[in-house]
C-alpha cells in the first residue's frame, strides 16, 4: 500500500514526514527501514508519523533508519512544526507535540512576515545517571567521568534530553574517527538503552564544533537533542557560556540553557520534495 510523503531536513538531518490523519502505514519498523534506505528508498535519517493526540496539538512518532523508535528528535520537531503550519493543519505558531519523551513546544518565528526559523523549548535536561540511563553512577551526575573503549580512555559527560547522550570533549575534531568509535560507544555496556554519542571541540565560550553518531541511525549531519546535550555538558564542565552556536556538519543551531532550566534550540527547517511512496 502506497502513501503520500514529504521530505524535510533540519541542518542536514533529514526525515520523511507522513500525515497520519490521511495516510496509513501498517508496519512502521519495516517501512522505516525501506523508506530510509538511500539506495533503494527515499533516503533519510528517519521516518516520522504525524497523527492526532489527546494531550497535545499533534502526536509525533519517530522511527530511525534501522527501524527502532526514538523518544525524541530536535531537528524533526522543527520540521514537523513548520509542516503542520504551512499545510494548514493548524493556525497556531506555538505548537504542542506529543512525543515519547513528553510534550515538546516548538514556536515558528517570522521576520518581516516571512519564515525565519523554529525555536523549540526542549524541556529540562535530565542529569541523574539512573534516569539517563547509565550503569554504575546511581542518581549522581556524570560529569567528566572515565569510559574505556578498545583500551582508549575517554572522558564523558552524560545528559538526557528525553533520549540519552554521551558527550566527549576533544582538542581536535579532525583526529576523531567517528565511524570507528561511534558504534562501539553506542552499544557500550554502560548504556542499557544504547546511547547517542557527541564529540565536541570548544572553539570559544560561544562556539562549539560538534559531530554526532546517533543511536539507530549512525553518523548524521546534525542532531538537535545532541546539540542541547552538548551545550549542557559544556556548561557543566565550565567550558562555555549558557548560550552558544553549535556548528554541525549540516549547519548551525543556536542553543541556550536558560535560567528556568529549560533548554531552547533555534534553527532551520526546510522542505526538500514531496511525492508518493509506492
């Protein structure tokens, strides 16, 4: 059974969006694997279903390219917000989206009457080791702690933004073989639900260079929740101010850890094309 779709990206992190109000998908896992294949499918980091919600304006389900379901994704949140507004599914510019990580609140920002960006209230970071989750730390925070991979010792700071992240600060990003270390850290025994991995290089107190290995998707050009986790980790390690530009492979995101303990993310959301998947 075919369905209509539209493909979007946020800073290069790309997704196939499906309107669950009008389209039907019987097997989300198998469909995500097929649709996201970059050689035999549409090609994307994830498949996203937008459907009715009893507790928010819309419900958003996110399936990674390996078929696994993600709790949350910052980049796709911006894309979904612009999609539902521009396709007249809502007249609101401040939208509530139900996710597996709770309610997420994106706001569409206009400048001189034209779309500028989407700002998302990503909620409060979770810093308890047991809740991220990371084994061996109880409810303590995990800040600059040791982790061993293939006899190499790294210093990690762990944060959950509704999904788990392991942030590692490095002096030179060019020396990191993300293809090699990323998959090993993702399934490390310390992380019972696997983990998203961010390597970050501090350029200055308002600028961080970051690359990401996403759980269930591999290397992606951007990660919204990962950018938020990285900014939080940088502040916890006294490396940056509470607002900074995150420079990703696919573009820049502006992240702020505000005084109310909420993390705010601002960035682009762009439609690429739409069509019918047969």
